């Protein structure tokens, strides 16, 4: 691990307080991702920096330079972007991250934060499987889930064909026993006087009593009822809120790649934002039309965030074939002039796409 300027640990403590996390949890994730090295670079996808930001993630957060420029930032400077990434993903978690493992899930697959078991810290919760019969992730097909697994087999600690929350915890615990993390934690203590808290302590006050199984069962049933009401809620939103047409231009190396990404994007938009989305193409250029109800500026921001985050995840998931980079550009209140793709055409493009993994 590179020797850090004392300003890094002071800034780390400030950032962790602002996002209501423990600084040792942030260090633990950095130790897994980069060995706590701000110059770390994974050439397979150009992931860079302390927590290995993908180029598309940097762009979505507003970073103006290249991934090379980002690696040129000091560790202290990179913490501003780490803070922004954490803040952006807290909405998927419903609040601050309560453990290093929960935060690591946000880096790995943010959509998995919607799983009840991740929120509850259940180590048996399956995030992705090698050969899932049904997807464990909302809005993700079993085939794409399999791709996520195959791109991250190192996280399957017990090699049982599933990456679980417990596997994430095991990976972090193993790295926490290593030299890099222990040296960084010692430097944090020596520089700031910070004393690590026990695992069950957080930045927020909690009720220390454990809810009974009956209460957890009732909560789970309530959440299921909320999920079941999405379709009726969608009709209410469409009736009461203004309608927006957002056009998303999709750029990839091939038309097949662009259409497969668009197929996944439409599913994610409809699942996450209760929108109605359609793929359009002229045989060369590909666009997604998203019909969404709500305040225009907020809708555009939400759609842009989903599109850019999914592009980052898509690049990671396709590492096996070199990492497919997709660029997205969202334009407010503009309709596509191309033809809409029907379901059979989209499925045909999907089959062509999947042949790359065979």
C-alpha cells in the first residue's frame, strides 16, 4: 500500500461522518478493490482508483477527465468522488450503509441493494448464481445474472455456484486480516486518534432489541403487498402527474450490442421508475423512448442515472468478451423518428448477442 499523506485520513474521517459510515468500512472496501492504491488500474475495463470506478461511472458522476486523469488524482482528492458515489447509491439502500459488505454490494451490483436479505444483513441471501432457474435480481434476466456471476467468480468464497451476501462478508473479512488494511487502520488511528467501533455500532442510533420472527414475517408480507400494488400505483401516477417523453440515444460498437443493452435498459426503467419504454432503430442507430410521469427535471435526472449506472454494470458483466462499453445520451421531450422494435426482433437480437458467450 502506498504511504498516504495524513490529509487522506483526516478527509476519510470527515467523509465517513458525512455519509454516516464507519471509516474502517470504507478502508476495507478500498483494500478489496485496489489495495488502497489511488493509482490502481484494471486494464480489463479500465477500472481506476481507490474503489475502481469504471469510465462510464466517472462520466455519470460528472468527472470531466479520462480514467487516466482520475488515477492522477491524489487519494485525498479521490475521496470527493467516493463520497458522491456513496451518496448517489444511498437511495437504493434506503439510507446509510451499515456495514462494509453492504457498501461493497453497492459497488458490485447496486440493484442488489433492493433485496430484503441485503438490507437485513442475511448472509444466506443469494445475489447472483451461476445457473439460476429464476433471477434473484429485480429486472434482470437469468441469463444476464449468469453473466454477472461468471464475471465475478472470485467472489464465490465457498465455490457453490452462488455469490451470497455471506460470500461478500467472507471476502471482506479475509482482506481485513491482511497487511494493507491493518497498516491503513493503524495510520488512521495514529493520524486522527480515531478508535474503531465494534461491528454492531453504527453512526446512527439503533434500537438494540432484536425483532421477533413474527414481526419480520409481518414486515415481509407488507413489503410484498407494496410490490404487488405497483401496477395500480402506476396507473395513479399516470393519471395525476405530467407526462414526459425522454429519448435515450444508445451508442455501442455494434447494433446487436446496442439493442441488447436497450432491451435490458427498458426493463430496468419500467421496473425502477414505473415508466413505459420502447426500443427504436433504423437498422444502424438505436434509441430508447421512455414515457415517464412526474416533474420534468427530476424525471430526466432519474432516467439519466439509471441509464449510466446500467451502462457501467453492463461493461463489468461483459468482461468475459472484453467489456462492452455503451454510451447513453438523454434528451428531454423528444420522440424517436425510427421504427419501434417488436418483441420478436428484440429476442432475435438477444440470441445473437448471447452467442458471443458460447
